[in-house]
């Protein structure tokens, strides 16, 4: 029998970022009765199988209205499809309606979830061993994991760091920062957001330092009650500095696994011809996934058509639910920990709350919490590079009821009380 050694496989396979998601899924599997405040998945309350048929029919009718005969309709939905996608024009209309982002549909590549969008973008940017990615820390493990697969080092940028200084320091060390990854709206894991002034300043720094910004925006449609949405970086971008990473997992249908990347930056070829970064990303995609499932795209396309291209309109019930759940968590923490020894963030939207405690939080404590207390959460250490022990955990409000939140917080309070000296 062939025997392989992990030390002789790609180095990313021993990196924590690649193990995080599997570990958290395993813990959930082993403790199915534990209430999970760990998962960042959307609510299942409004899923309806009949919607799939409705959306497919709407998309088929859309093709017919564009002059497709029945053979062409079937071919478009059932066959291998265009590498860049078959709903790119609908995605462009959605971006215009919901985000005031106006781009040529040809600048959009429809991907297998946002994770592929990240991988394609980083693969294109990483051209030599001196290239590095900057990422606002704490950082979503999907981007650091993708970077590790591509041997692209990640330099963390603390939220209060001077980005320009970090870029200059990296260049002084002989490195070439290619881009900075940022999630300006209700970030995973911190839950924090950038105000309008900070967004404008970030774009100014990117221009001054000749740096791309990779904007990831899965939670932007879910502000808390009474909170106004802030324009995305891409909507404010007048210099094509922002590569916009989009997903329909939270706003459309997670099981469809449809995302996209807006890459309208120009690329000059050796012969002097000018194209789009999106065209280069599609070349990479053709060798990775060939194309994104046309059936899945048709479902998402149908949902966009059903809601006049507005996912803000399509997600009103979800927004209300998440806002109520987020308030239930922060109010519940305030009721259980009035003394100030435990602190937490109060985000202006999204799914996540970070709780800071006076003791280290790690995977061993999570196992104890699941086994002995019946509650799951995420250690914040999963979102940092190598560092001292992290005294914080992340709670998610998205896939639980308010009754489950109440019970879970009681269990979490018991765990914390037992950990205090």
C-alpha cells in the first residue's frame, strides 16, 4: 500500500487556516444536541423547495424573452456554460440597484461561491516569491487559507494600524504587497464596520500606495434596526482600485454555491493590447472549475428576476430576523454580565458578536463547552496568525431562534462562571 508523509505534501495542509472549518464542523457533528452559536450560515426558516422551480421557470422565461428557442434554453441551463457565467448581466443589474455599483457585465466572473473568487484573484496576483497579501486582522479564514494554498504570505494589519506604514515597511523588507483584503461591513469575525470617512481614507491610501483593495461583502445587506447602510468601497471607487468579491450564500441560496468577482481593472498584454482582469481570472477558472453550475446560476438568476434585481427587497424578512437575534445576544449578555469583567462588541449589523473574557479561549475549551455545557461558539484564535493566546470568542446570531439564544447564553454564562478564578 502506498504511504505518503504529510511533511512531503504541500505545506498549507498543516496550516491552521485549512483545519479550522473542518475542526468546527467536526465539533458540531460530534455534539448535535449542543446549541450552536458558532455557524455563520443563514437562517433556514424561509427555505421553500417550490422556490427552486419558480426561479428556474423565471430564468427560462427570461431566456425566451431574449430570443432563445427551446433548444437554446435547455442547452443554456443543462450544458457546460460560458466560463465567465450566464447571469453576469443580471448580477450587474443587481449591483446597480442595491449597491450603486455600475460596471460592464464583462467585468464580472461568476464563481463557485465567493471562495473561488478569492482563489482566482489571489492566483492572478501572486507572480513571484516576494508577493504578499495584506489582510485586516482578525481575518476570515477563507482568505488566509486560499493564500496558503498559493504560497502567498499574509501580513496581518491590525484595525488601528496605519496601512500606509505597513505597506512601506513591507516594501522596505523587499516584499511586494499586491492587495489588502478588507470586509468593511459587519466583518467576519469582528462584526465591526468602517464608517464613510474611513472608507474614503482607505481608498486614498490605496491610490497613494498603488495598492489594490479586495472588498468582501457577504453581510452588507443586514444592518441592524435603524441603521443606514454605508456605500461599499466599490461604489466609492473612482480609480478601479477595488476588486469586489460577492456572494449569494447569505442573500440568495447557500446551497447554490454561486458567487462572483467584479474585476474591472485593465491589464496590458506584452503586445500592448488592453483587456480586463476579469478576462485573466476566467482563464484560471477554466482550469479550476471549468464553469459555475448553470443550473445553480439559473436559480440565482430567477431569484434576481423575481425581485426586480433587488436582494435588499428579497431579504427583508431575513434582515428583521438577524437584527432581532443580534439584539437578543447583546441584550442577553448585558443581563448576564452586568459587572464589567466580561465585555463584548455591539455591532451595527451582520451576524457576529465578539465576547472578551479574562482567560484564554482555545479549541480544548470549545470541546469542553460542547460536551459539558451544550453550547458551541468559535474561538477567536482561529482568525489570527500565530500569536499569544486569545481571550475572546465569537458568537453568531444567524441560524438560531431567540429562544435558543436565551438557552445558549445561560449555558455560556455557566461555562464562563466556572472558568473565572
